[in-house]
C-alpha cells in the first residue's frame, strides 16, 4: 500500500513472509522410453508419487527504514535478499505480512531492469523513468544530466541489447538516482560497473541520502557497507538475524560466515 501520511518512516515491513513450492524429481515430464515401458510392462514400472515441498524464502521479517537512512542488506546467496527486494518493488506479492511505503520507490534490481533491448538509450531513458514514476516534463529536464552521469553519450543511438551489462547498470543507476524518490533499492548489480563508476555512484548515494532519500543497498564489500550504511539488516535462510548498527551488523555477518557464532533469530521492535 502506498501512503503519504508518515513524515519520518519511508518503509515499514511487518511479519513479511514469502513461500514458494518446490517439487521433487518425481514431478517431471515422462520420457517416451518410460511411457512405452509402463504401457508394455506395467508390472515393471515404478510407482512414483508426485510430492511437493514448501520453501520459505522469507519468514517473519520485520523492520523499518527512516527518511535519509542507508540500510545495508547482507546475507549469503539464497538468504532472501533478492526476494525481499522483489516484494518491496512489487515484482512479486508476499505470501503474508504487510509492506508500507510512504512515497515513491525506485529500484535497480538487474542490469536490464525496466529496459527494452531493441530501443536505444534515449528511448529507454523515457521508458525506464516513466516506469519509475517520472513525468515527461521531469524526464525532459533531467535527460541530459542522466546521459552525462551514465557516460553513454557516444552510444545514444545504439540499441541497448548491444550494451554491456556494465553500461546498462550505469544507465539504470543514473535514471534511478536522478528520479530522487523517497526510497531507492540498489541490488548488487552495481558491482558490475567499472571501479571508476562505482566510486562515482557511491558519492551519489551519499548525496541523495543527504537529500532525505532512503536507500536499501546490497554489497559484498564489507568496508563499503561499514562506511556507507547507517544500519545493517542481516538475513540467514530467509530469516532476520540482525537489524541495527552497521559496524556491529557487519561483524556479526562475518562471524556467522566464519562459524564463530550460531545463527539465532532475534525479534526486533
């Protein structure tokens, strides 16, 4: 639900859960050989049962993000980071729980997020910015700055399907940063960009945070998270195991991965 009544909170997540169904190998398409054997020799065919198993990508996750905060989201592959971002971005619906977003939300969830490969850079800027909620007049005022920041001025007429993933990320981040929403989600795809652009992007993140834009940021560079983020959220197996100070959160994440501490789910108010 999109709401504008809260002046300090930007995102509030309450008891968020996302469940998928995982099927075993018995649920698959039968081969011609298996079909013939079953028809010709029914007594020799195996009696396989179709079974399914619930898989919880997120389980009982609650946290909030205030205006201007930079929240680092940490977790190993499969911990639930991308699922969390997809739910917040409304790419997928939660199985249960509540997500409240107070204002406009922009997201960069993949190199080609919101882009159409057959369109050129300028056309894709209008398309992507419109998806993020910018009006045409806002795009007209911002397009030159977007192109300049993304460093794609020499490739404006080239279809995006011929862009490298790094170039697509540069363009996507530039649009999202110029949109200046109340909240901005940055998945780890930013790491695809070259080092020079990453440094420029990190400075831009600090700038838009000072303009009261809240940012949810994933990075495997612990030094960057420690220095950039005001708070850290740590996910393990879809569950929230830490939410608080960034220095403490990074250390807990490192400890978890080095096996120094047992992972325990803690309730946070």
